[in-house]
């Protein structure tokens, strides 16, 4: 059985649950979007099944943002994915991308329970976009200038962490 993740925003206005087969927060993205929205080191997404997302509280407080790529250039455009966040406190909740409509990606920082497992190795991606003053996490890590070679599901299966 997949794990039911319970999440919320910082102020408590939004509360939700979602089922996940990939509940280990192992990959930290430092792309310009994650860095600007998630903090200097970036953000960590988990995987969830979109059809299991239940908004328990605060549906009217949820706002959505489609990030801008190549801002202030002739190639500027909006991305396909949208990030949902609390309109009261700004906490990032989850990311949805219509390229994979069956999936939703809750931000690990929004998960209250269960306690998420610490990965043995942190995978740090999009280092070509990381702010030069931002530091990587301590401990064992794999570092990639762009994206790593495995999807969230593939990583969980390879490491024996996929929950069926």
C-alpha cells in the first residue's frame, strides 16, 4: 500500500493528504525556479498520485504559479508545470505538471507526517543554476550540473524504497 502523506502550509490554513509510493526526499533541485521559490538550496519534491490528493482544509487559500523561464529575454516563456502554494503564508505545497497528469509532487517541506526517511545519499541536481554562495547539504551526495539519470520512481525502486 502506498503511504498517505499529511501536509500543510506554515500558517495551517491549508491541509491536505496524498498517497505516495515514493516518499523519500532524496533529490534537491537548485534550478532558478526552485531556488527563488524554495530557498537558496532549492526544493525537494516527492511523488504522489494525483487522484488521491484530498484538500482537507483551505481550498480557497490555495494559489497557483506557473514559473517564467528565461525571464527578461526574447525567449521568455511560462513553464508547463504549476506550483500550488498557500495564499496566506506563501508556503509551497505541491507541483503539478500536465505532462504527467496521473502524478502530483508534494514539496517535502510541506509534509507533517509520517516522519520522512532521511536518504543515505542526497542527489543534488541543477547545480548549473545554484547561487554561488549557497552550500550543498552535509553528508554523502551525488552532484549533477543538470538533472540526474533517474526519475523519482526509478530512484526509489533502485534503492528499495518504492512502496507498492
